[in-house]
C-alpha cells in the first residue's frame, strides 16, 4: 500500500502548478490547505494558508497574533516561525515526517533544526528522511533548515557530511547544496568564501558525479566560490580535468566557470 501511495504521489507531483498565486485553482488550494495534496511548485507552496493547514491536519488553532506576524514574513522565515511555534507548543517533529503534506514535512525540517535537545549529529540523522524525500520542496527545506550550522561550524559539518557524498544522489546533492559559500535564500558561509579548499572533502568526491541533479549543485558551488576566489576555482577545475577527463567533470567545470 505504501508503495502504491508513493507512486501516486510521484505521479501527482508532475502536475503543472500555476505561475502566479491567481493561477492556483480554488480546488487545488483547498486540497493543499487540507494537507491531502502536495504542492507542484513554489507558487502553490506560497498559496498555502498555514493557519488552515494547521487546523485541518493537527487540529490546532493558530493564535491571531502569531498568524499576523507570520503573514509579514518571507516564505523561509515563515516556515521557521511556524516550526518554532510548534516546538514551543510541544508538537513532535516525528509526527510530521511522513505526513502527506510536503508543507508539514517542511515544518518538520525546521523543527528538527530548532530542537534544543538534539546534537548537530542527531539533527542530521533525524533529517535524513527529509533530505531524501520524494518531494523537491521538502529536500530544499531540509538543507535550508540546517544551513545555520554550516554557517556556525563549517569544518565540523563538512566532516559530518563527507560520508553523505557516498550515498544516493539526494544525499550527495544535500552535502553540496548545504555547504555552498553563498547559497540561495540563506546566510553566506564566510569561512568557505575565504577558504573554499576547506570543502574539498565534499567537492572532490563529487567532481565526476553521474547525477545531473548533483552536478548542477557542485557547479553552482564553484560559481559561488568564483565570486570571491576565481583563481582558486580555475586552478581546481584545471586539476580536476587533468585527473578526471569525463563528460561529467567537464560539465561541472564549464558551468562552475561560467562567470569567471
């Protein structure tokens, strides 16, 4: 039954989402707010009413002051704010990890990140199922939620994530994306902007990755670094191509050097 549900979810996610909030049909919005349908794109995610979703899935009413404050935030801060509220209310992230709503699974990612009783190692372990989630959005929330630890302790996180570069493509991409020096919608990692070679334990393992999903992330990592250390990126790509003359490495280096 679980396999059939997963197949159905994967088929559903191929549904083309609206390009603007006005393009999201009322019936789709209703299912999203019921927590019975996964979002097809970011725009559908932005259309979700967190208060209704919380009420419909966890039977919990969001206080009006919290609701008002969340409405003023961008989507990443809104996800974080909801997670902090749920943690304070004593909701368990374990109850959300396999929910049919990708938004709730996204909340779980931020709840893990803000669970003070968990060590960084335990948070990574708890987030594994989200890093490997079938939904593209949940995988993004997983690394975004834990990204602050890369900002605070990049060397430790690189050490913890290096084994992930030898796992499935979702885990390999996670290890690359979460450590990007500049990243998207998140704080920069100053130490990696200054000393990108610190991330070589991750990057070297991915220089000829067979997955385009991972290749694009590694290339974006190099492009990030090239904004502050262009010569380092050029030298690294030259070295990689000397020792790994594969189409995969060539693709990564070409994209990574696109703005050099």
